[in-house]
C-alpha cells in the first residue's frame, strides 16, 4: 500500500490574472458548456445522421447533462451557500448563472422531447417499435412474464416508503419507479413505493416477439416492471397501480481533507462513500406523476421549490440510449474502421520502428493496437528492465493492464502512477490499484493537491553499449474503448531529449515531497503547473510582437476548452496586434471573438460529429519556422495550475506537416463545424463548393498514406 502523503505542491508560483486584467466580454464557462451540449442535441435532430446515431446523441446529451449538474451546478450551489469568497473565475454571480442555467436547461429539455418524438416516428417508419406495457399483445405479455420471473424478480427490491422514518439514499445515475397503489372499492389504504430499476445488472432494452413479420419490437426494463406490479405487490391487496419514473442527481464533490489522521487511500474511499449521501441538486420526474407522491418525494429528499425540479416525459435516464440495440436496424450505422499506421504494416516489431523514428498515431483513425503491442513487446523483451506509465482512466477489461502484469511476471520493474481522483472513475481506479499491487506492480496514487492528468510512458532497455529508452506522450487516455471514438494523438518516440524529461517526470511523481520541483527542469517537454503557462504566454506574445512589426504572425489552437483568463487576455492582445488566430474548440469557449478588440482576426469553430474531438494541438507561426505541440492540457485554470500535464513539441518535419494539414482539413469543415459567437446560436459554417465533413476527409487523407 502506498503511504499517505502530505499535500504536496511545487514551490513555483503559477501566473495568475490580476484584478484589473479580468476580461469584460466573455461567456460564463457554464453557459458556454450548455451551448456545447446544444450542439450534441443538434446532431440528434439532424436527419442526415443515421437513426442509430441520432438516438446515441440523445444518450450522450443526457449523460453530459447529468454530469454537468453533478459537478458544475453543484459547485455553483455551494458558492451561493458559502458566499462570494468562492466566486473565482466567474463573470456573473453564481446565483445569476444558476438562473440562466435553469432557463436554458428547460428550453433544451423541451427541444429534446420534440426530437425524441420525431425519432420515434422515424423508428416506426423503419418498422421498429418501442412499446409500453399497455401495448403488448397476449404473446408479448407471456414473454414479458417469463422474463420477469426468470431475470428481473430477484433483482427488484420494492420499498414501501410512506411510513419509514428515513428515506434511503437514492443512488446516483439510477432510475426509480415511484408507485401509487390503491383499490377500487377503497377497502385498502393507498400506499406509496419506490422500486430501483436494476439497470446495473440487466439491459435497459428487451426485444420481444413482434406482432407482425418484418417488425422489431422492444420494451424498456421499467415497463417490464410496470407490467409486473400486480405480481410484485400481490400480498397487499391493491388492484390499481400507477408508476412513474423519477431520478435524482447529487453533488459529486467530496472533501479529501476531512481527517488528516487517515491515509490518503482511506480518505478517497470515505469520499466515495460520502458522495452517495451527497446533496440532491436536481430532481427529474414524469410530469404525469401523482401530485401527492411528487410532493412527498421532494420533501423527503430534501429539495426546495427553488431547486432544479425538471418535469419530463415518460422516459428518463436516456444515457442508456447510447447502447440502443444496433441489431434491430436493417441498416446499421457504419463506423470508420481504424487503419493500421503505415509504419507498422510490415511484420517487424513496434519497438524496432520507434527506435528508428518518431511515429504519430491519430486515434481513432489509426488503430490503438501499436500502443498495446509496444507494452507487450516490452513485457517479453528479456533486455527491458523497467516500464513507467501514468494512468488516468482505464478500460474495464484493460489490455494495457494485462501487458503490465505480464511484464511483472517476466521480471520487469513496472511502475504505474494511477490518478485515484479521476472524476467518476475513483472506484474503478481503486480496484485497479488493488489488482496491480497484488501482481507486484509499484503503484503511486498521484500527488495530493495536484491531479496527474499527463499521458506518458517510459520504457528502459539494457544493451551492450548502455541503455535505450523509448515510450510515448499522448493527448488521451489509455482506454481501449474510448480510443475507438475519441480523436486523440499519441507520439511514439525514442528521442533522447524527450526521454530525459520523462525520467525527470517519473522521478518527481514517485517522490513528490522531495522532487516535484524537477518538473520545472524539463527542457523539452512542457509541464504544468510550473512551466507550461509561462511558455505559452511567451509564444503568444512573440506572435504579437511580430505582428506589430508588420511580420506574418499566426496561432492555430485545437482544444476541448478555453476559459483561462490570463491566456484569453493574451490572445485578445495578440488579435488586437493583428495576429491571425484560428481556434477549434469542442466544448467550453469563453472568449467571444465578436466582443473583443481584434475579434476580426479570430476564427473560432466547434466540430461535433461521430467521433468526440478530444485532442489538444497548438501551432505558432514562429517567424516561419512553426512550433507544433500536442498536449494533455486544455487552457483552463484547473489544467494549468492544479494538474500535472505534459505537452510535447513535434520535431519530425513530416509529422508536423501531417498534423497541420489535419488541422487545415478541420478548419475547412462546412458540414459539422459551428461558429462560436456571443449569441451562442451554434450556426453551422456553410460555404459554396465542395462539402467537407472533416472526420471523413481526415480518414481519406490518412488512407492515402501521405507520409
């Protein structure tokens, strides 16, 4: 077990905005995020998108909104309760932002309901029917009865709630049926009950026998339970039942400093348990629910009328619709098959290629397999002595972990820096910690006070002449599942300058109390929180200086989020000086080009399509000798001041050209790109001439093997 550590932070001071540097014309971070989720909803409404993917986008929208309430709305609520001292990095008061959020969410929910109604009509045209318990014929009822008895009944635990002294804690992300039971003759008192829909152990969708040949019929798990309510409550003597879906969203934050006598691991575990008891921040319910039961539940949960109480339709927890059964569609949604990178198309080892040259993988266009193969080869190579790796999120059945365990069994020293506070993956990572340590892997659990978000690996190999070191630096997680749908870049390299810095990073992470300052000593890689912001500011100001002298100056950025005040202020000043700034920002973008000095010099778009744009890339003109970087860090305060992140310069000219050409393809997108503007209308970029859907064009570009 790794020892508990003191709250360790590097001594260098991050660059922060002074009070008079605050930007006057920005969109609040949370409102900008809701604008991003509106773009997801646009995909669900787009008839040119496959029906399967439109349903999937509804699920993504719903899941995104759940996490938004758990994290951001909950944080704003705490700011309101605790006063203005918490109002950091906000352009409006938390109360004003919460009011705006409430109005926007209600409007988006109404749009969501309209889109779902349209999708249901389109499903019927495809002869796919999602039935309720009231629409079943005899054969279907018999099928549902058998399924309930064989699969569902043992997983259903009804709670009779009106007389219990304390309502049990409702699970986060769970779906509940709120039940009212009565009897026609009034001889039995009305009763209330709650049933948790067991989606943790059973699929949300059940295919049932169709009424007519050529059709596909489905029923939701909660409707299976609705159908079976007389069977569940037969002993109570009721004969009229109504049941409506409700769900509660809770504050996801937990405090790690509750007890300094506890170990760091124990505090993480306690925080996870406490999260289950977190304050409710949203209650979503079927608007047809019995009014008395609704009032009862709101009071027992501890909500107030001014809290987010969201009326909806019959179906909630659309996040499960991400996994809507693909097999029911006659024309299943086609995914672009990942390509094997041309440098790995022979029969040679990945390791041998990396020792000769740098290779850039563009996921998910390229296969993730070379990264796994690199670790597998290291595990079996008798000359490899050690593997060092950082991990933020791992797949449930991780081949990365399997490779590391095999390496230990083959006598290698394997070190994993595992971030236990990866939000919503804390329990998974605690379990991975246990598994890895049982197999002999040295596990370090991050740095208290600083999340380890860097994606890096270092492999050391003994040869006759001394040592060889090689590895990778990436923008995304080592997660085989997300590697198929997240756009990320991984640079596989053996450059000596990179390896020296990676060695410094792992020395710092293994003993942060003594060595964390070594992060500032990295000369090739940029590390936050000590050096990254400083170098980025210098690069922006250098472009601004060139522009003032009448020289070419340009910056191209691809990020998930842009909200850091210091960097936004610097970009504004650069634009005012004439620097041409082009930005591809998937999510939060607080900088509004139309409302700042020099805004005409800024082109800002967001791309939402089949794959999630997750990569971070930065290109500075640099006097005609472009500096190209990939990074794990967004331009946010949390990434630059409160996380350990890594950015790497691309030194191979061919890779740098390939990366910038991919950015150019994205900047020419006139199908899935939206303009980022102050009004947050999410207007599509449209232009005459050839249609460019960048994700399809990038796949074609890489298929040609341009390198």
